[in-house]
C-alpha cells in the first residue's frame, strides 16, 4: 500500500481519505504518514482538522508520526504548523508536543539538527516550557525534551529536577534517564546526589530512587555506591528494600556498567553483611532474560515499590532489547498511585509534602514516551470512576508502524545491477487497566500487549537477456499479558503476579 501511495497524486490521496469507510481511515492515515511523500503529506494537511473536538484520527496521525523510523523535515513542519497558535483540545496538544520532541530527536540522529524546521521544533518546546504556568503543561514539555534527547537541554532538565514540585522533578529525572551514559556528566551526577541525599529540600521517595538509579547505571564511582548503601540504614523499610534489590540486580546482570565495581564493594564485610541486606519489605525489583541469542538479548524487568502500609506506590514493567552494545526500550509501562497514605491512615515521612490523590499510567514504546494517562485525580473523581466504570481497559497504543524501509541499487562486477528492497512493519495493540476497590481493599493492574512483525525482502536482477527475482517474507506474532493483584485488607499484604506469554507463530 505504501509503494502504491508513493506514486499517487495529492488529489487522489485526498479522495481516498474522504471516500474510504470510516473504519479503514486510521490504516490509510498510518500508510500516508509512513509514505512521507510530498503529495501524501499535503493531502493529510488538507484532510485533518485540528480545530475540531479531539478525535482518534488526530491521535493516530500524531502517534504514527512520533514513531516514524526516519522522519522527514516536511513531516515535522506539518505538525508544527498544525499546532501553532491554535486552540486545541488538551489531548491533541499533549500528543502533538510529545511527537515534536520525538521527531526532533530522530532528525538529529540523522545528522539533520541544522535544519531550520528542527531549530523551530526545539524552540517551540523550550519557549513553551519557559512560559508554562500549569504543572501538567510543564510535565508534557519535559517529556518532549526526553524524547528529543538533545545534550544542550540537560541544564534545563537539571534545573527542573532540583527545584520543581514532585511531579515536575519526577518528569525531569525521567527525561534524564533516557540519555546514554556519555551524556551523564559529573554535573548531572552532582545534582542527582543532592536530590538523593536531600541536601536542599525533601524529595518524594520515587524521585530519590530515580536519582539513585541514574547514579547506579552510569559508570558509578565506588564512593557513590557505598554512600547509597549507607543511606539505606536511614530509610523507611520499603524504600531501603527496593534500593538494595536494585544493587543486587546489577550483580546478576552481566551487561551492567557497574557490575565490577559492585563485586569489589561486596567484598567488604562492612558493607556486605546481614545488617544491610536483611530488610524485610515487600517491595521488589527484578530483571532477567526472556530470549538470548548470539546477536540479541531481550529482557523483562519488574519494579514494585510499596508504601509502608502495604499499598502499591509505583509499578514498572519493562521489555528491553540489547544488541551489540545498543539498548532499545521496546515497551515500558508505569503505573503510579499517590496520596493513598492519608486514605489508608498512614503517616508521611518527615519533610515529605502531602501529595494529592491521583493514579495514572505512562508508557514508552521503541524509545518514544507517550502522553501520560490519568485514571483519577482527587477523591471525588475516584468515586465517580468507581461508580461509573465501564470495566473496559484503556488503549495505550494501537496501530501499524513502518519500522524499516530500505531501497538500494547494487552494481555487480559483470556490469549488471541488482535492485534490493527491504520493508518491515509492526502491528501493535497495547492496553492497560488499573482497578482500585476501596471497599474490597484490592488493587488490580493489567497490561495486555499484542504485536505482529512482518518483513518483506526482494532482490531483483533485470537485464535484456536475464531476469531473476528472489523474494522472502517473514511474519512473527506474539502476545504478552502481565497482571498484578494486591489485597491489602490484612497484614502481610497478599500479592499475585502473573506473566503469560502465548505461543509465538513464526512463518
């Protein structure tokens, strides 16, 4: 379909978009974005009306653009023009800004940072961040900077990480976690130390743990590791348990940058002793391999951070791919529930601000952070959602993405030439749900991920006296379901975790 659209005029693409049945339109929009021809982008520009109420087609367009493997400057130009100076629905605006960050980052990876439209995209995010007066807007701009991963924006992220309120600090540290180790400088580590050790003010436990993780995974100094371990003796049981498990995980992971340092430190009986590692909290942190081949390691990681009263504060499920020193975060889904302490009668830690009641979810796929989803935001909202709940899971991302699109002509020594085409597409359907029952005192979360990958390879030799074609098609389907159920009506808290991976057909 993409190959067909490449030779289609704007008028014909526009007619297609207008005339196809409504259920086919999302597929057509995805294909037109993947094509990225001048005609298809011009047709999309005329067809999509951003001033209307939010609709799934606009979200589909912006999400597909964010996931483009090799986007063009014209695609970024189109999105910036559509966002510029218009009164947009909040969902459309949020997805648009996050998509701008992703496109800027990918264009810079293609060594196209000097394009005028890329500079305009960076300025749009930074200017918006400087002028944002509402916390949710600040968070969206910070997530966009995380998608862009531009080293020159690190000082801006550090300022927000150290001085912002809890949600802003969390978003800024999350953006910094996206940067590869060479960009985590001594200045970044210095700020992370101040946040973890609370040198200037008190920070939420999730922010402190995220700062500790940046220190642990980016070539840490032995002193940093020792100080983190010593700090656990002053921490609450659950936070200390979680951090100690993070340290122990790094010892099991053969690819962890801190593994050798950890082994040396664990040789010291003053650190590696029962006093340190006998914390009995229920929080946990685990990561391990799903698949290991000569070229690829796929891993599954699960972090569960609990409050002292047994309520789940944060859960992160992570699927990553590691190949030849490069890491790709294929899927990461985070659930957060805050403000439950007061509802459950728990006391806050000293110096910790009382957070408002809220539960939500954020997701990252193929290193693109999507806009966060809020399940409820206040006690009244929670009651309304409990009473009016449809029981349907929330769709996080659904659609078709073009992963690779390669075309090459290879001249042979004989004087003949071979034309090679390689295309790869991914179909994704990921949904997530969080169900809080105040009366039953239960919390359920579920993530359902279905995906299918198709690869199409063709090599063609065409000459006046000889014709030969080699064609190969590969298809893989997979489905993973991850559920957690917690019952905190009694002590100890009862917890059930289930990870189901269905049979993978490979054709």
